[in-house]
C-alpha cells in the first residue's frame, strides 16, 4: 500500500517528460534483461548438454574401439589355421595379435582415465566391472595363444602341416578356450548394452541442446512480449494522464469559445504541466468572462451609436450612388458610369472574343426645340426620351446612359451588328410613336432621333475608343 501511494505521488508530481522517460526505461530494461537472461540460461543449459554429449561420444568411441580390438584378437586362432605353415604370414599374425593386445591395453587405460574423471555415473560401475573381467580373461587368453605359438613349428611337409592345423583346431575346441569365448561373448553383450546406453545418453544430450536453444528463444520472446505489454500499458497510461486531460481541456476551451459558457472549469487532476495548464485556462476563462461583461455593456452603447450612424450612412450612400452613377435629370446612367462599363465589357470581350455593339442617339434639332418650348420643355422632352429608350432595352447587361446634352448611348455586350440595328430601329419607332410635338423641326412635326450604330470584336485595349468614333461617324 505504501509503495502504491508513493508511486501514485511520484506520477502525480512528475513532469510529462519524466513520465514518458520512466516508461521507456522500464520497457528497455525488461527487454535487455530478458535477452541477457535468455542468452545466459540458454548458454548454461547448452554447455551442460554439450558436456554430456562429449562424454557420451567419448565413451562410445572408447568402448567401440575396445570391442573392435577384442573381436580382432578373438579371430586370431581361426586365422592361424590358414597361415600356420606360412612362416611370413604366421609371423605377421603374431605381430598383429601383439599390436591388438597393446591397443586393448591402451584402450583399457584410456577408459580407466575416463572413469576416473567421471566417477558419478551408474554405467561407470558396470564398465569398471567389465574392464576388470576383460583384463582377467585377456591375460588367460593371451597365455593360451602364446602357448599355442610355442607349440607350432611351421614345416613344409603335408603331414606337419596337418599336425599344426590340428593343434590350432584342438586349441580352439579345448574346454578352456571355449570357456574363454563364452566369457568374451557375455562381456561383449554387456559392452554392447553399455554402448547402447551411451548412444541413448548422446541422444538425450542432443535433445537437451535443442531444449536449451528453445529455452533461449522462449525467454527472449517472452521478454519481448512482456516489453510489448508494458509498452501498451505505458501508452494507455500516457493517454490517460496526458492525452485525456488535454482532450478535456480542448473540450472545455471549445465549449467556452463556441457557446460562450464561462461557467465551465477544466478539471485539475495532476500537478504536472497539464495540471498547470488547466489552472491557467480556468484563470483565463474567469478573466475573459469578466472582460466580456464589460465589453457587452460598452457594446450596447456602441451598438446604438452604430445603428444611428448606419442609417445616416445608408441614406448618404444612396445619395452618393445617385450622384456618382445616375444622370440627375433623366435618371438613367451618366457618362462616367458608361465609360467604366464600356472599359469593363471591352476587357471581357477581349478574353471571350465576343462582339460588342454601340448605339449613339441624338434628338434632331433639339436646340430649336429648346428655343421653341423653353428649357423646362426641353428637360421634359429629354426625360421622356430617356425613359422610353430604357424601356426598349430589356437585358440587364445592356447599359443606357446620357452621353451629353441631347445625346444618349446604349452599350450592348455580346451583340452583333444586326441585333444592334434591330434594337435601334425599335427605339426609333418607339420615339416616333410617342408623337412629342416639335413644330419647328426641319424633318418632322414631332420629335425624332438620329442614331449611329457600330460593332467590334475587342482586340487592343485602347480600341474601344474607335467603337465610339465609328458610332459617332455613323450618327452624322
């Protein structure tokens, strides 16, 4: 309980960087210790098994050599039957027998050394007993063989030859040699069993070596799994003590900013950087709440002033727009607005490679009209003509403007020459249908219009001036 409380206190007061560092240190330590312990235990059991394997191999080799040498000396009497009367081969077999006796004595000596070094095995007692019995029976066997050698004298005669062979056969069939063969056979069987036991020990050692390798792999794998589990736990803990509080802080901050809910407070669960951040955010929320109260009061006062000024500005803007874009007398667009529109439409026509048409209108003999009906009558005539022209132009993109004095202009984007001529004829007929009296006109008893029409596909920037000039030339 004390350790748990101390650990909780450390984690609560530690910095975020220290918490992450502790987690990494634990994971890496377990991983390294797992690998080192796996390698150490694996090497320990592998060396133990390898030692056992070496002992088994050495035992098998020594016992197998002893067994083979004894088999060779046991076959000596039978070989003598064949070579007994051949002095060279006879001497060779004697030398061979003596050499095998030396080898047997050497093998027995080596086995004795081996048993002395490894005196804690049950099989070793049996081997000691076998060696003791072998020494006894080998001595007896060697005496009999040496006695046989002294008895045999190689002679070339057939009778002697038969006698020598009979002597060897007689020795082989003698009761003493038969007893020795029986004892050798028994010892050979016991020796084979001991060799088989050593073979089993060898197999056990090989299995233990495989188990040692498997143990090494299991320990390393287990340490990796434990490190992975601790890494996962560390990640979950990191998320719990770092990410989740930060998410909570983010949630509180979003609620405060989106809903202006200044009653919310961020939870303070630790004394690390996250806890200090939560405390600072709570203080900041409190200050903002107080500041917003002050701002709302100031805003109400300012809102009233702004509303009043907005109304005044809107009224002023309407007047300004009328002054800027509309002709004060005819209430259609003025020359300034027309120039801006022509330049804008000309630029667009250049991009789209589309035609622009222009109609320039002039009231015939308007100066005489003013002299006849007075300036007020002239103003009224201009107003009627302007409004009628505007009624005839239907498209929102077309611009009808007072060009100056008694001249009017109609800008027609995306309109070819035929379309412009058709509209011009409609306007002319409409004005004539109005039948505004003009008794002193030199062409008619009512007001008429003269019009010039031009059309171009925009190419150069300054070419729009030619469009006006061509319409003006057509007018006159």
